[in-house]
């Protein structure tokens, strides 16, 4: 894939989120266009990337019920169509950069990669997103359950789409970026490697990122994917997210982290920015700068 270009793909799904208030819909679906307006797409296209269009989701419905996710059928349909596009992009020797949307798009990413082979996952997120039926009676929103579903710990409808689950083997996945008090951290570590924000800082961002990258590069894998939930940033720098949590990374720390991880990744996605919480567009501009600075070299070392 040496010499291939980044293909920007919008996935404006809000299907995996709970409603911000009764009768309202989450604003994350507006993120790709808000970031386009903030100059993110232009920055990449000026350096040779292509705009590969959009995979639109169905209408959001707050229809969760016991044993079923909110928007479950729509999430599965969107995941299949997103998987189709990711397969096309990678098969065409481009590097997909998927701009979400919420974290439920990880199911579509994993489904596409699983069709192509065996891939690793670097899950950069301010939360472990590891709620699942085995540890909670409140499963309803895939955006808070995406990592668990991706390694097969969820209802079969979302963890075993098209009988291809688990989408990532636990030993091929690594989480990084949660806070020390994450309620599911110990359980995550019983399944996969995990590094908290404090541990990243304690080791040094570049040193930790190099260790993490080297741990997922393997002759047994066809590559690895980089998932970035922007609530890994501290809310003093980016409050416009669905679930802000104190103690996160500073922008320069996230850029430093991504500059190590992105060059060897086969693709990446960026999720959970909410333009409804950014009426001035200030944070969209900040995030556009961070994403471009961190991911400009996506896939250049493959």
C-alpha cells in the first residue's frame, strides 16, 4: 500500500447514542459536515486525499427495549453498508479515514475488516466502552458498548453480524486512553491490553505509543485499525462530546500519540464530536487541527 492516498469517508451515525433529553436526537450525526466546514476535508485533500462520500444511516429512533439496542436494526444495516465501503477503499489500495458519527460505527469498521482478513484494533477512547449483557442490565446504546461488542461480548445480533464475530480477537485489541477510575478497566484487562491516560503520561507519550504499536504489529495480522473517540481529550480542551470526563489528554498529547500510531495503521475513524454543543464552531476548528496533525501520515509505513 506504499504510495496510496487517504480516502475520507463520512459516517454520520448517531444511532448508538442515548437521547440527550426526552424527544431529542444526539448531535453527533452533524459532526462530519461541521468538521468539513471547519476545514478538515480541505486540509487532507490539499495534500492528495480524496473525498469518498458518505454512508448515511436511517432515522434515529429511541426504541430500546429489554434485550435489544436502541436503533439495533438500523445499526446493523448501516454497519453492513459501511463495511462494503471500507472493503472497497482498502481493496483499492487507499487508506480509509472514517469521520463519524458515534462509536457504533466501529461495528461497521470491524465487519469490513473481518471480511478481508485478521486485523488488530487500537481503541483510543476516554472510556473503555465495555458495558455488555454480562456486566450490566442496562445495555441499550452501542456507543458505550462498542469495544465489548467488537470482541464478541454482546448479544449475537451485534457481536456476530453475518456470523463473522468476533470482529476482533481480544488478543489482537488494545485499549488506551481511559481514566484510572473507569468502572470496567479491570475486566477489560482480563481480555486485552489496556493503558490509561495516567500510564501514558507516566511512561511518556511517544514511548508508550511505540510500545503499544509494536504490540499490535504481528505477522499473524493483516494490519491494525485506529479508532479514536475524541472524548479521550480533556473537556477543558474539547467539551463538545457526548460523555465528557475529566483527566483526559491535552491536544498536543493526542497529536503526539497519533503521530506514532497512525503511520502503521490501515485506516482510522474519528467519533463522538457533537456540533450541537459547539454553536460557535470553535471546537470544530480545534478538532480539525488535531485530527489533521495527528493523522496526516495515516498508513504511510505500511
